[in-house]
């Protein structure tokens, strides 16, 4: 090679680096702009259709702006919450709202997401910013708890309760219903009840409507009554659903007993059946005898059905999809049921497959949905809200390179008005085109996913990156994905495959992982590569894997199982020996919100059984309960022969951090020195500057191991 040729290659390689030390580069600006908090993360159309309230971030604050829809008018701005400092970071963690809704055409109600060190409050304010009022604060619902272990005098302390917002009372929108949530029973302590409270959003008057000591999640009921309980015992792995049977002696009975029908045993939840066949309630209709529930008993995907509790029989109502679950495994928010705010009637069922959709039960909305989709071809159109007269409708349009635009459709005039963009600071010219795909494998598996194409690839054809980020038991992702945009900026065609093992695509799709182990998602990735190569030009000599959590584990296993296919891998917070990661938690009886140091000593001396970590038991049952066991990356380190980058966002003594440190040491002894990046702040936190720093390091890793033009990449292996 001539000296002139060598200099040219060095300059070419240098040009591929999207960043340099010192001042922020275009790449770093691109990342920070992508991870800025979106505008209109919460948006609400007023009941008369005249005003729109939406969130945005400004100068370290979360603000609510109120705009007039039909005519130009000044906007009103309300400061809802302040962003919070983060340890070892120069930037603030953004605040968010968990509730934003109009109680009337002039009165708005909002509540921030609770912070780590405090409970939140609920506020009402007029649309012009006047008459602000705190409707609920944590101290409003504090209760006294008495500790009285045997032989010890009783001790009292004040305990705060967190707040769950039920919504506005049917037919009385200026009455807000909330649950002041009870807590899990503690040994030798009085119960902390759940209380249903009605709050007048104009006067702030609070009225207690009902109170129950049974611990769990109370599901929606007309009027918010505490009549349907998702029981969550502290020391047992079985969860049940209970109904309160009215009568002279009000008593709680299991939903199985209340019905006694063919699904009698299906309404019990255990770690073993959590991802199997079962049924669970979603909430009541405006008719209190009609209970909607989700079930996959006798079928592959969760459908939505209705049960007449009084007659103890199913109704003809049914909404089903062949490849998509219409409900998440855990009942609660967000509910797939869509009710009309005026009539309180069920009008639709929302689902999320490869893109969000709604199956409208109301014929008027079904026709509207079809007409609206014609106005935005090849885009996803979500009908979010409407005014009381159904004259104005709020839509969100996404897809392609569009992170989200909000439109108001004025039906009488047949006029569509764009009112908001999720990220107006992002230019379409700077973003990367995306699309979805779907195909059936030769083995009969139905696979879907998302592709993001680099607008300016560094080489042609571009390399392909398989992103396992959602890992196992994850769910469908949005079509516009910030991380995919960043990886495409690095020059990749990014493929996010909804591989088997993920939730939301039916029982067979999810549980195939239990019987096939980590080989199944890797085989699905190989099938996707073949499909993509048949439809788009890719560089099959330069393919890599990427993942977070269990997705990081899969990224490394793919490199071990298919070293001739993939050149390198990046794994973030990956459990490398899942069996160790899923060990039952150690007994934790540390002081909590209900006990001070003295109470802790009393509780510890009584030696109660350790509480059950139900979520972890579910993971253990799913990942370790199948016929195929997860292979430890650490037990086959010798098969990792390609470069890897390990990123850990955990304390050094965390089990996953220890596993990653051990892998690095073992690979170093083999002569393959992996890069281990220990970050100061969680990568999952939406801190734009921290994201940019981490992605810069990831880009450097890929530049070295994929775009080094002096490295021989070897022959292409055909994937069958």
C-alpha cells in the first residue's frame, strides 16, 4: 500500500468519527436534541373543544400551556413542577405529569409524577391561570398506625398514603375520585386502609365515600366504589380477584365464586400462570352488573369480553385480534377500554401491535377512523379525545420520520388543523426514515418489527444492527424510536425485531422462548436478516448486535452462537448468568415508611416470614420454568471471540456489575480485552448530555470494530 493511499484511508476513517473531543459536535447535538423531553407528553382537549392544554419543558420547569383552538389568542402558561437535580450530573431530571384533564370548559386538573423522596399532590386551576387550588396533598390522607407486638406496649406513628387518581365521576365531571392507598399489612400493626375520596374541583371539599382494609389494587367501578379488588398478599404468591357482595353482611367473595362459570379457576394469578392461560377483570361498564375482562383461555391472544355478574354468564360482546394481545398481563393503567366521557359507554378497545390501533365499538368512531386514515396514508392515526358534541377531535399522527404531530379535526367544516409537534426543534431533514415489517418464518412463526435507515450511510450497502433492547418479556415499541435514530446516525440499518419471548403477541409467541431458550430470539434475528436482505441492500460482512438488560444478554449470546454472522456486540446492564440474577431476594426487613428504628428492632425480633417479591417470582417462573434453561454467558466465555463492549449503570457490588467485571477479567486473560464502561448516571434516565456521552463511546467502539477499513472482514456466511 502506498503512503498516499494510507493517508487517504486514515483521513476517511477519521471522517467517519461523528464527534471529537472538546466542543459539542453535530452528533452530540443530534443526540441531546433527540432526548430532550417531548412537547405534549400530556395533552387534553377541553369539553367544549375550544382549548387545548399540553405540557412542555422550559428553563428547568415543567409547564402547562393552554391555547385556543379556533382562533388566534394569547396562550396561558402554568408552572406545574420543577425539574430535579441528579447526583454527579450537570443537567436536571425532567419532571412529568401523570394526570392532565379538563373538569369543565374552564377548569383544569393536573398531578405531577411522584418524586423519589416525596408523594405528589393534585392541583386544579382555571384556564387563565387564576384560582389555583391544591385538591389533595399527602398529609391530607395520613393515618395513625399502632404497633403492638406481644409483651410490648403499643406505639403510634403517622403514616402517609400514596394517591391513585381514578378519574372524574360518571355524570359529574367536576367531582374527582381518588384512592388513598392502603399499605401491605405489617406484623403486629393496625391495618392501613384504602379510602375512596370524592373531591370537588371548584371548592376543594373532600368527601369520604368508602373505606376498605383489604390490601391490593381496587379496579374501576361506576362511581369509583371499592367493589372489585386485585388482592396482593404480602407473604403468598397467589393473587386473586374479589368482589364485594352487597347484603346485610357485606362480604368479599372471589370472582370465581361470584361467577362459578367455566373460567372459575382462570381468575387466580400465580407466577406459574402469569404468562400462561388465565383471565383477569379490567373494570365495570356504566351498568354495574357488566364486568369487562381479558382472557386468553382456550386461545392464543388476549381478547376482551364481558360478564354479567348478576346473571353469572358471558355476554355476546367480544373483541379479538389474531396476533396481538388486547391487554397487558397486569390489570390497571393504562386500560385498553375507551369510555365516552359524556355517556360513560364503552366506545372502543385500544391495542398495541407493531403500531397502536383502536377497535371502535361505536359505529360513528369506526367510520371516522377510516376517513381519518385516508387523510394520512402510510401513517398511524390515533383518535385520542373529542369534545362533548363530537364536533372536534384530537388526533396524533406518527410514522416514518415523524415522532408525532397533533391535529384537531373540525368535523362540521371538514377542516384539519395541525396544532402541535412533539419535537418542533427536530428537522425532518436531520432524521432517519423508518418503516415496519412483518413476515412468517419457514417454521410458521409470525414476526414483526421496525427498520430505521441511515439517511447518510458511511458505506454502501450499510451494515445491519440487530437491536435486542427490549429483551425478553418486553412489549412492542413505538415506530419512532430515539435510540434507533441515534444508531442510524452511526451508519446502521437498525432492526428491532419483536422476537419470540416478548409480550403482547400471544401465548405461543411468548412461550416459545421457554421451550427453546436463548436460541429462539437468535434464530428469529437470523430469519429477520434473511428477510431484510431480500428487500434491502445490507452489508452482511458488517453486522452487529446491541441490547439492554436481558436484551444485552441476548446480544452477547448471539455473538457466541453465531460468531461467523456478527462482528461485535454492545451489552448494557446485561445479566450474564441469569440463574444467579434470578435468585430469590435476601430477607429485607429494613425500616420503611411505617416503622422507625425502634419499631424495626421489634419487628426483626419477631422474625416474620420474608415478603414475596411477586415480580421476581414471575420472572423466575418464566425464565427458569421452561424445558430449556438459559445458558450462562460466563460458562462459555471461550466462545466469545469477537469484540464486545460492556456498559454498566449499577453500583460496583450489584450482581450484574460483578458479573460484567468477571467477564471482562476472564476475556482479558484470553487476550480479548473488552471495553467496560461504568457510567455515573443511569443510562435509562432521560438525561440528554449523559446519553450523548455514552453514545459517543459506543460510536467509537463501532468505528474501531466495523469501520476500520484496514481490517479483513472475512467471507460472508450464508444464513439458512
